C-alpha cells in the first residue's frame, strides 16, 4: 500500500490545476480555425498513444468484460460529450467564466448522489448547493446577455462530467485508472472516426477533417492531447499520496489559474457580477467539501448535515 506523502500529493494536484486550464486555453486558440471534431479526436488519440505504451511497460491489467466494459463505453461517450461541450463553450466565453461555471459539477454530483444513488445528504449541504448554483448564475448572466444560449454550455459540461464521475465511481475499484484512461482513449478514437468520416463527406464544418498546414499548429494540436492526458495522470497520482479530503479544496485553484491564463493570453477578466459569482461558487464548494469531511468522520454516530 502506498504511504501517504501529502506534500507530493499537493504538488501533483497543483500541476493538474495549471495544466488543465492551459490545455483549455490552447483549445480556445485553436478552436477558431480547427473543427471541433478534429480537436476532440486528436485529444483522445494522443491520450491513447501516451498511455498504451505506459500500460504495456508496467504490465497493468487492461482487459474489461461484461458490466465493466459496458460502463467504460458509457464513460467514454460521456467524456466525448463533455469535452466537446467545453471546447465549444471556450469559443464564446472567457476562459475563467467557462471553468467557473463548470465547477457547479460538485453540487450536481451531490444532488445526483442523493436522488440516484440514495446517498444521505443533509439540509446544510443541499443549501450550499443552492447557494453555489446561484453563484454560477451570476457568472452566466453577463455572458448570456452577450452570447445567448452558448453561455449555458458549461452547465452541460458540469452535468455530463457529474454523470461521468458517477459512472467512474461504479467501476473505480475494478479497474486500474491508467489502464482505464488508455482504453478510453482507444474507444473514443474508434467512436469518433466514423462521425468525422461522414462529417467530411457531408461537408459539415464541425465534423470535418481539415489538417493543419504548419508545424506550429500541429504542435499546439498535439499539445492539447498531451496536456489533458498528463493533467489527468497528475490528479490520479496525487490521490495515491494524499487523501481526497486534503486535495479536493485545492481543485478550486484551477479557477484563479484559469483567470490568470485568460488574462495573459486573451486579456479577458471576469466582470463584477462574474467575479462575485465565482467567489460565491468557490465558497459554497469549499463548504460542501468541509461538510463531507466532517460527515465522514462522524458517520457512525451522527446524522449528516
């Protein structure tokens, strides 16, 4: 069993919080000239190319059957939809706004856990969900007034990735996380290729295969896949060295990092309403995490709050 090394776990999580929004920023840059389908395809293809040799070299188990295989396919489809919605949202919204709105996911997971998995969730955590969602609406409001319905795309991202996490939870103990991501990369590539083939034949821009014509464009496209893959590995490995209760609050550092990257690259900053909403969302999310930690400690003797 791996010994806890919280400092290493925190450093790895910090790496995730930097690489994830950096990959989103590059997707935002390329999304102006690269079809969405190609962006998503390369993201998963690079994931497979990086992780398959790692799985082979380390002798990790990768074969899946029956229920686990079915859930892995569902998980992959959700991942494709979630990434597609996020990359689409980035074409309309500032980076920080898109990331902050997507952080409504923990609240959605809590509600799904209560009503789908019959997990016990007390009134104070439900109230925190309401407050966090209200904060998210403050972030959405100025963007919605400017771009309309596309401002809601990060909400789709949040719902899809909440379902993605719930499916992952169902098979986490029966699969190796690195192998699962490697297999998912292959599955996604196989699933996407027919859609891009049909899309190119039908001259549908979003599903067309229009390859880059310069080396810089190619490097950026491949880097998106590498950043997404490495970021996920950093998060996975961080959980090996530090408890989730320690690392969960740190994930909210992704929002200020996204704000900084958005300002440096695009000169975008959240306006007053959005900044207030981001603050409320972070505060509500941290409260939910703290209540989860407190409830876990007192679960045998107390009612969850």
